[in-house]
């Protein structure tokens, strides 16, 4: 049992060593994450995203003074 645990631990250690990345790659990935986080904060805090605009009412015509439509009562 103990031998199996040692083998599993050795395999895990080898797997961790294979996953290592260089310092340059780590800095590059960190930079990408920082840029994407900053972009997300800017987009979420912009006032244009928080405001919703209402569509303009349809123009009045002589036969439909209220703008008309099947949903409005005449």
C-alpha cells in the first residue's frame, strides 16, 4: 500500500514538473489577464451600457393619429 502511494506521489511530482512554464510565458499570460480584466471593468462601468434608450414612436399619419398598430385600441 505504501509503495503504491509513493509511486502515485512520484507520478504527480513528475506531472507538475512537466507543466512548468518559463518566466517570460508567465509574464505574458499575466499581462493578458490584466488587460482583459481592465477592459471588462471599463465596459461594465461605462454609463452608456447602463442606460437603455426607448425607440422613437412611429410617426402619426392621418388615418392612424395615435401611431396605430394592432395592439392599440382605436
